[in-house]
């Protein structure tokens, strides 16, 4: 099963060099152990563009969808046999990036 591990951040600062190094080690481990699917860091919320085309008239807005102190700073998509393994990986990812994380399973099929 695949899980999304979202990295939640609440400051404007990006990862420190030490955090980047720890994230690289964690990423290498995910790949070596067969859990890696995909991962990435995201630019600051003020670089976002929101599009809403629900009524057929596309509305484009600069900036984040929500005004919030916390924002999605990055993510991992991992393969894990069950939630317990995903939570263990998430705890290790949280320690590596020094941020809170949220774990959510992808819907099956």
C-alpha cells in the first residue's frame, strides 16, 4: 500500500544544511529498503497559484489557497505493507527533516 507523508512547516525558513543532510540519508534508506516511490520539497506558499474552474469560468488567484501559519513544505510517497510500518517511516522522516508530518493512505484502486 502507498502512503503520503506530508511535511508540515510553520516558519518561513527552509531546511538547514544539517536537515538537508539528514533528509538525504533518510531518502537513501527509503530507496535501499524498497519503500521509496517519490518525494519532493515545495517552494514557499507565496509562490502558489490557485485555479478554480468548477463553474467553467477559470478563476486564477496568486498565493496560497488558505491563509495559515502551517503549510505543506514537502512530502514523501512511500510503499509500506501496513499503517504501522508507514507510521514508523513517518517518525523517522519527521526526525530527519525536523518538522511535523502527517500520514495518509492512498485510496485503493
